[in-house]
């Protein structure tokens, strides 16, 4: 089966409120695609449509070229984590996975493999109802991996993870993509996606507003800005503004300069005998780039994310 997710012109309304307004994108194999946007932008609704949990009013959502409802033993085609709390609390972690495996015709040995992969060996026979959020996330990820699927869809997988868990899931996602799987990850944690994702889908008002590589998005947001550290902040601001730059104070002794290259800033400061300890090209964070893109992409309606 081809490892792709193809979403084309999805439209969906809940009553009179629009949730999706032409959502279109493709998630390709071999990379981690981040799926981000403000609350109400359409992320969760899109994932639910892809996974057959909601029906779109129009448009298509295909996994490996087929809609979810046509997949036989779907866990072998797509694994998903949408709600870590969707389990029977009285079952053990291993019992929960055995139940899922049996429903898909998967052998018990596969359960033991994903228990080990998810770091749940010590907790496998404990009741899942007593798990922390981080442990429930691990159990949900183990369930998503049960069928060894070529496509994975995960909603906020970093939630509740301790530092060790975050490092683990970063490595897991990278290894899954390196094996040629298509991995779609929704998260509000831009710092984690900056360190993990290869590609980014930014959505707002029910449609895609940016479909680009993470490195390319950060480079575009960084622009031609220069970071300057100086003890003579006021004099430096005056000098650089007179030279045509746009200057903003970003710290006690730090300035951000736009409109002049680092070499020009250095030369101007040298001629004016102004002291400085650092002049470097500014590198935006993914969070900065995201905030700039979504400034006007407010949600369709108040009350709850879609």
C-alpha cells in the first residue's frame, strides 16, 4: 500500500458553522509533516474525516489512494493517536492491546513487540485506568503501531510526556519516517515540531495557508534581520536608524536590526567607535514564523477547537 494521505477540497459544516473550507494537502512518505493552526482552524476535524470518524460534506480524504471505510483491517494501513483516554480503564495495558490485535487478526507476539517499543514492559499488566497522561500516550502510540502501518496520524503526542518521553517520541517519529512511512503530527508545541518535523502544514479558517518545509519557513521568517549586542544601546539605535535601518530593542543590551547586513552594521559601529560584543544573523524560531503566518487566521467561531 502506498504511504500517503491525500486530502482534496474538504468542506464541512456543523450546523451553520463552517469547520472546513476547501482543506487540501498531501502527506508524503519518508518525512514527518507537522499539522498546526489556531484553535478552531480545522485540524481535529480534518483528522477525524481522514480516519472515517466524521463525514465531510464534500471533498475526499484518502489513505494510500482509498477512503478509510474501504480499508480491510485498517490498523495495518493507518495507525492513529487522537485521544489517549479512549480505553477501558479496567483492562491492563497488554489486555487493551491484545483486544485491538484480535480485532485486526494480528498475533499476540506483535503486542509484545509494541509494548517493548513503547517502553511499557514494566507496566504492561497494570490497569490502564491508573496510568498518567504520559503513560496513556505511550499506550496509545503502541496501539497505533500494532499493525505496522505505512501511515501514522497523531494528535498532540507530546502532551503529558516528561523530558525522557519527549526525547523518546522524537526519536520514534524520526525512525518511522526514515523507514518510509508518512507521519502526520498535530501539535501546539512549536519547539518540538521545530526539532522533529521536516514539513509543515499551517491551517487557518478551515484551509491550508502554508505548505512548506520547516527550514524554508524559518528562513523566510528570519529575513535580513541582524542581532546586535551592545552596552551603548541608545547610541547604536540612533546611528543605525539614521543609516536607514529599522531597529527594535529586544533585551537589556540586545537590538534587532532590519534593513542592513551584518557587515554594514559592523562597519558603522566601528567607524563610530561604538562597542559591541555580538553581531549575528537573526534566526527566527518556528513559533515566530507560525505567529506571523496565523496572525489573521482566527477561528471560525468561539468555543472549542475543531
